[in-house]
């Protein structure tokens, strides 16, 4: 506490420890959630079973006794599902809007491909980011239908083969309706309508059930997401990117359900409302059932490599000669908090800021407000840094004054050591009396740094998780603030600023080893920042520069008041 340099070690260790906690929460073992109620308790029918089939042909018969989904091709003769989609044009239809480019499988009416038109794969790329993908190695599809005693998706002969008026649909106005129709020989007719809206990533899926069978038809709607658990490109300890499931209930607004949980536990939770989803870095796919109805959230692993999470709705009974309607919604898009918060409770929490969410959310709000004025995310980060450092100036002033007073006490501390020698008890008592007499708080130099660490970590998660920062340009070579500086200029400048801060204060440590550690601390921190997003390093660099300026002002003020800044 005689210098700021030991505090840098404390700060570095704190940052590393908290990052490790977040890493463990993301990738480590998760606590199991006890099932709320079994299927038998509610009598809710199951969804189609997992059977091996080839995409171009009708899927193998589903069973009403298991909760799973139809499979994509797994036989050695089968090519990727993407290739099958290209050749089997009579089975698949495409829908294009200003935000989505999707493919729907007429067998079951599943969404097997979804490209996000406004989000390129890489900066300035012509290829849209593919959120839902049918190819086996990266499988991620959205399935839905009607199950139960008369549900067409529980028919032992296979899932329903829908028909439609054309194979290509394009949004030209505010809304686009894509109706799929199916009828049974017994007189049951289903119209499954996808409703797309301009400038939206949310799609309504409506079912109109017309019963002319002469008897009551009982069924429930289901919706589920199926994704491969095989490891794909991910993050690191410094960039921990979560890919896996999530769900919400009336009691738990947001619960991560990673692929390890899929293997260890089968979800079976009954809740009013809720939602289920699959999450990746900046994007989320989520099925949202009617929020005023009771739904059963389930999960399972099929064929060892495919995770399924979804829900089954409350059973309905359709009298003969009548119609009934049920609906759900699917979101396929970026993790935009303001949009997700309006769709379902807790869906905005998929923008996962970790344990410091309460600090990250207001920082993000401040950042976006400033960005709306300056129209540049890098400038917004600089402005946020100025605001934060300005708000903490009085703490910084107390920190530097406290450290200066501590340095000025060194001669008196040396006298106490000579007087009491190795008597630690008397030495401690003497130090406390000296602190009290000189009105010095030995912890005064720690508080500002410890207060700044949560802000640093909160902003770290904001810059890591917020899709608004994806491909956000700054100036010159910094074209994406969400990734590391490609030329390491910002980390090196940050290390240099730390070195200047170090030189601003005389080194009071006498141990040669500790002196070497302190001397190389800026170098170590520069390497540490090589892995951090450029936006975060920009924040730290600007913070250091402001601290240098503030230190000069504070030291000048102290000298005028007769307090030696050099000790």
C-alpha cells in the first residue's frame, strides 16, 4: 500500500479470478434442476421420435411415446442435408424478407435453414450469417407441429406432408403469410401459417385446425430446437463464448442448459408461459409459446450427438364440425436486448453479462445513448471512460493523497521499526497510533482501484456480449471493436501508459525481486491485453491517460498545500 504498483498485482489477480469464475459458470459443471412434473402428470402427448431418415424422402414414422425429433440423414450414402435441399426442390420452399432468408421443409413444416440477411459472416462479406443450418456437421433446425391422439405429427405412417401454392415467397409489404395445408382422408384439415413481418426476426406460427371427422380430435402443439453437440468454433478463457441451450419458467426467468446438462438430465418442467432456446455468441433462436397457457418444457439427447430442447402446449379438444386455432412464435436473430425484452420475460437475459449484470446493463444503456449522439462506438467508449473517470475523480484524489501521506510516513515508520525491532505486537500498535495521529488511512489507496475493477469487468462483458459492437468500426485499422487489435497497437500503448503511471511515483519497494516484478508489470499487462477486445483495451488506455492527467493535477494541488507528492 506504499505504492500503486502492488495494487496492480491485486487488480490483475482479481480480474483473473473473476474471469475464471465466469469461465467456470459458462463451461464448468452446472447444478441439476429437479423436474417440476412428469409428462404422465399432465397427460401431454410426446413429440415425434428420433429415427434415421434421409431428408429427400418422407421421415420415418414418429412415435407418441418419446419426446424427440425427426432426424436428418446419418447413413453413409446420404450427403449433407444442405445438398439434399438444393436437389429436392419439390420438398422445400424458400422465404425471403428484409431480415431473413429461410428454407422450410414441407414434411412437418420445419425451418431447416435461416440466414440473417443484415448480419454478414465477416465484416464486408456478401455471405449472410447462417443461424439455422441443415448440414449434419453443424446441424441446428427448428421443428414444430401437432401431436397427440389425432395430431398429424404422431401419425405412425409419418409426419404430415404439407402442400403450398408456390416454392418461393418474398416479402414485398409489411407482412407476408406463408400457408401450408394438409388434410387427412378422415376429414381433418390443418393449415400451418408462417407470418413474417418487415424489419423483424420474430415469426408467428399459427395453426388452424378444422375437424370434419365425425368425432372429437385431441392434440397439442409442440415446438423444439435441435442442434449438434459436436464441438464447433468457440472462445477461450479470455473470450468465453457460450453455445448451448437455455429456457425460462415462471420461477426462473433465465436458466442456461449446456450440452453437459442435456446428457445428465432430462428437463420435464411444467410452467405457465416460458420459452426455450439455443444460444450462440451474438445470436439466439427461441421458441415462445403462448404466455397465458401452461406448457411442458422438455429436453433430451438423441443419437449421442444431437441436443433437443422444446415445449409441448396444453392439449386441446376440437369438436367435430368446428375449428380451433393455436399458435407460437419463433425468434431467429441477434441478441438485441430491447427487442427480446418485449417478446417474452427473461429472453433479454440471453445477453448474459454474468454476475455483474446489474452494473453492465446501465453501462450498456449509457454507452448506447452516447453512441446515438456521437455515431461511433469507439468515440462512445471514450466518452463513457471520461464519464466514469470523472465520477471517480474524488476517489482518485483520495487515493493519491493517501499514498503520498503513506510515503511521507516512511521515516517515522523506520523509527518505529528501530524502536520495537521484531516485536510485531508493539510495532502494530505503534503503526495504528501513528496512522491515527497523522490522520492517514492505510487502505485509502486500495478502495478506488477495487471500485474500478467491477466497472472494468462489467464493461468487459458489455463489449463481449453486445451484438451492437459486432463489426463496429472505430478509426484507421480498428474496424471491429469486438475483437482483438490485429496489430497490437492498443495493447502496447496501454502498456506504455502503465509504465508512465509507474514512473510518476517513486518506487519505495527495496526488495530487488519485487522491484523487477514491478518493472515488468506493464509488459505483462500488455500481453494480457493482446487477447482482449479492442474496445475494452481502448477503454483501459483512455482510462490510463486520464489518470495521468488527473495525477498531475492532484500532485500540483498537493504541493500547493504543502503535501509532498514524492515522499
